[in-house]
């Protein structure tokens, strides 16, 4: 029998990608007979107080035979579980004064699925008024989340703006949106269908300020497009955010993507989208075709916790302090272990990752990844987070950025001894491969 022949769509989505490598490392770790240090994937920590909260809620569901039977035996609507949609809308409108109802909320099987839907709603080929034209999603700040890079169904549908880099004291630095270049690009191109940022940014832990988000929202309004804000690590949950200048913002021009994954429910795949009603309706229609409905368990567990306020209180009083302490410890180990080297750590303002720049690394980080894997340490090489670029010559190629092959993303959510030892091994290997 001849080998299976896939469509262009199948070939694109079934080929090698950074997100495939990342998830493969999570699901198929190194052999059990050697110590391993899993600093690469996106699994959150298992925090006892958070697990106990969910266990107690699940026990309530199990004790109610009707609730349990309905949970496992009935589909929810494609837009999501009605009680959950209402709980999310009520909390966000009360907490932030947003003019939203359940009709502004949709649930998908994780925010990864939501982004796939959104990117392909707003990029690719458009047929209107008897005309066909192509539009792109523009990322105002790269490096950006590796899981976005291969989600466009059509080729060439992403563009990205390189950042301004501000070097700090004590081996730190920070990326900023280059608004001059962004605004010049928007003035010169009428083929942008949406803007997209993550806040906090995965991979760097960068948090766009309230002023930056407000300015991006104004640009989206000016050019008649949505601003997609991936809030998977932000407020009000999981609240893995270490700066005060990060108030959640929503208006008719913003599509806000949230998740239950990083507050301890990654396996239940519950993404939450806040958007104007026509976009929510479109997401529900897409969900019906692609998945019938989203999973119900995460919604059933989290809904009552949102109504009671326990989910947000736990995020603020347990989750945020837990990760801030782990982040501070990991940065301290990096500065100690890499002392004397030409390195810098991106200022960590949120998320569960550190972004490590090794200026004098003699090999690309994709190669360094394999060197570290042989020593039992799993990381994510930085090249995967630089994508988009300018395929018309108006922007530099993403791979031409000086940080392109010099950075590693490290997950610091693992046990302290594992993170510390993993950083030591990375530093030892770095010294052997310095230019």
C-alpha cells in the first residue's frame, strides 16, 4: 500500500513544529533510569491548597448523583455550559465594570484551540464584494508563544514586529513594543486582520503595561480590527503576575483569551473567550463543527468557585505568592551559576517561565537543546519563539534578530531541587560551549 498522501492542510499541521517538540518532551520523557530535569514544558505546579480546593468541589459533584450523571452523560451547548458562562460574565462585570453577559463568553477545549479558531477567522483569504484578498495576524512583540507559530491554515498569514530591548542592571533586560515601527507598518499595510499579544508574555514573563494595552486597543479601533489578548497567566486567575501595572482591559475591540490550565486544571482543557457577541457566536459555530462541544468537567468544577470568589482568592493569596517565590529563587540560582558569563535574564513580571539570554553561546540553542537533553535537562530552544517577520521586506526576518539563537525558555514550576540542579547543569554545559 502506498504511503498516505496528505493535503496541504495536513502536511502543514502534521509536520515538525516547536509546540510538537515541547509536548512530546512532556508526554514522552527521558528513560526512567536516568535523572531528568523537566524545565521545558508548560505544566503548572501542583499546589496542595489548589488541588484540595478542586478535590472538595469534585466531591460535592460526586455526592450529588444527578449533578454527576448530567456532567458525564450530557453534551453542553457549543458555546459552553450555561451556568459557567453566566458565572464568568457576572464576576468580570462586577469586578471590572465590563458591559458583558453570558452572550459575550465562549468556552473552547483550551485556549490553544481558541487561538486556532481566532487566527483563522481573522487571517487568510477573504472573499467580500466579489473580491478576494489575504489578511494577516500581526504580533506587535516577538518573541511570542511557540504554540501560535504554526496555527495559520494558509501560509504567510503571520507578521511580527521585533522588540526594543532595554538592558538593565545585574544581568537583566526587558523587551518593549516598538510602537513607532508598529504604527508605521500599520499605515503602510492594509492587510492586517488582527493584532495579538500574550500578557504576561510566554516565553519571556514580560507584562505589557496598562498604557501599552490601551495604546494597542486604540490602534485596533483605528484600523477596524480586533486585539487578541492571551491572558492565560494573568488576572483575575491564575494571577501569576508580579507587577501592579497590569489591570485587565476589555472593550468591543478586544478579544480576551483566558484559561483554567495555569490555575491547576491543564488536563481538563478549558479555554474562556470574552468578546463581542458576533465573535462569540462564530466560536460556538466553529466548536460545533470541530468538536461538537467543549469538555464540561473544568466548567463544572470552576463555575461555583468563581461565583463564591474562592477561585480568585486562591489565585491571589496562594498561587501568586507561590510562583513569585519560585521565580525569585530560580533567578537567584541563574545569577549564581552563570556568574562570570555573558548572560542576562528577562525581567520576570509573570508567567511560569524564565527567558535566559546567552550572548556568547557558540552553538544555536536548537543544538544546545540536544546537548542538554543528553545530560537529562529538557528546555525549549528560543528559535521557535521568533516567527512571522516581514515576508515583503518591510520588516527584518524574525530569524535575523540577535537573540534568535541565543535564548532558552525555562519552566521554573518544578520542585526546587530539580530546578536548581537543572540550572547548574545548563550552566556547566554553557561554559563548555562559549564562543
